[in-house]
C-alpha cells in the first residue's frame, strides 16, 4: 500500500485528533478486569470470520511493576498490545520506542520484540493474542450477507498485515472492545458466543482503521523527527561507546548540525550529549566490574577511556566510590559475603 502524505495544513488537526482520541481522563476504566485477569484466556474461543478462522489465545489485562522486563521473544501468531495506563519502552526487532497511555502496537508472526515498564511508573497492557488462519474455500455465498462479511474480513486482515512496526495512537478506541468482552463474560447473556465474537472482531476492525485519516483517506503515521533523531543518536552511542566518538561525529551520522543535536538531547532526553555518553560508558563499566575479573584499566580502555586514570575521578564523582570499591561492595552483596570497605588509599585514588 503506497503511503499518502498529509498535507501541511492538515498536520495540526491530525495530531490534535490523535491526542483527543487516545486520551482517557478519569478513573481507570479497565480496573474491573484485574478481578479475574485470566477470565477470557480460559475461554476456548474460535470462530469463522469470512474466509478466516480466528482462534483467540489470550485476551486479558496485564500489569507490570516498575522496571519489569520481558526479554526478546517472538510468536508465530498475531499479538496486539494496547497501553491503557502507565509508560515504558518496546523494541521492535532492533528499534526502540517509548510507550505511554493511549498507544498500541502489533507484533505479527515471527517479529522479535522486547518490552519493559518505566522505572518509576508501572505499566498496564491489554493483550489480544490470536491465530488468523486462512480457511479452504470462500465463505458460503447464499445472498444473506456472507459475501460482504468475507470482503470486510479480507480487508481487515490485509490492513493488519500492513501496519507499520511502530507504536500508534488508538484513534478508534479498539481498547474499549476488551472491556466489552469482559462485561460479556461477567454477564453471561443469551447469545454469549455471538456477542464475544462481535467484541473480538470489533477490536480487529477498529485497530485496522488506524491508517485512516479523519477524512477517511488512508495514510501512514508521520514520525516526530526530534524524537526519532534522538533515538538514532542514542543508538549510535550505544553501538560505538567503546570508540572515541564526538558530538560532531554523531551529528554527522544522522545528518544534522552539532548545535541541533545538542538541542535535541536537551529537549528529548533532558540531558546533554556529554552526560549521556558518560552515563552509557559508566553503566557498561559497572556491569563489567561485576561480571568479569579484568583489571579496572583493561575495562576502562574497552569503554572509551584512552587514559584509564581519567576514569577514577569521573567514576567516583558519580558513584561516590572508586571502581575497585564498587566491585567489592556490590559483588559482596550479590554473593552474600561480608563487605570489605575500601581502604583509605583506594578512596584517595
């Protein structure tokens, strides 16, 4: 599907529409789903939709405590992830994105992904994990609407397969379908199966509409270029922190000026280029201090400190101990040993 770009005059209304559509002020409406989080997962829910078989594997509200990590993994099925509350981060293949309330993303078959919640703010996720299987032959064409349903199912599945691999605003309130499905489970009405099928199909249809503009035309979402360039710059630093990289070098790698890159670090990361680079290097050094027996000098050289002696004052300023003391302190805690405090000579290095 070819992307149709939004005209310049339409950009502001589109962004305002996204903000209005994805916001959810007031009490957390999905809290009731926490009462029995696996209620819908226990249902053996499978049905035919047009020329496809839909098998629901999971449909639930998950909650992740601050700093919770789900390491890289993939599925052979489709999984839709909606964020009704909180914030965090997702990595899709090798590209990181921030997550916050009102966004969703899809991890299609065999897409490698990683997720973590914010270190201070817990994150909630509405997950719909399902198998979409093409069935042999078309739905029966008997003149009672099956042909129209089959066409809509084809269009919806085709749209899902073309969703960009980025988090997007839930502009058409697909999330509300989860609450509807849970209410159906609570009430157990006559027609339970049909109501539940409608709720799941509704989630898929509303999700697929995300590529529509408010005027009904199709477009791909546009990037926030400031944040995109910040992501490119930070990834470049993560990939090359062991080398003597400079602000000018990173700016050149993403095609902007050094002054513009400094502004981006301040506005998007609330930090400076130098502080971010130092943070990345010291984090890697701390990890190696605890995971290897290599000397401090060897580790310093591996992480961009051509003169290892420069590491000592930088490290002590940030962690209030020397590298050797940090290694002994934290290795001792991890192994349950008595902690030996650094000697006066070490503290004065």
